[in-house]
C-alpha cells in the first residue's frame, strides 16, 4: 500500500511543482524514494489502528 501510494503521489506532486522538465524521471524517483521511506513506517504503524476502527464500525452496521 505504501509503495503504490508513494509512487503515484510523488509523481503527481513532482509534476505539479515542475511540469515535465529535463531530468524529470530522476527527480521523481528521488522524491519517490524519500516518500516511500516516510510512508512505509507510517503505514506499518497506522494500518492496524485503522483496521480496528473499521472493524468496530462494520460490526455496528
């Protein structure tokens, strides 16, 4: 989940900030690596909490 999210979001944000410039792919890949390094631990910690909340909401329905 964090891999796909950071891959797509880093592309979109890089495109919004720079448009397609020379070296876009390298700039985007650098942003992707940094985004993934942040997203993975965040998802690892937050996903179980979200899972519990969703489970409680679904049980009530």
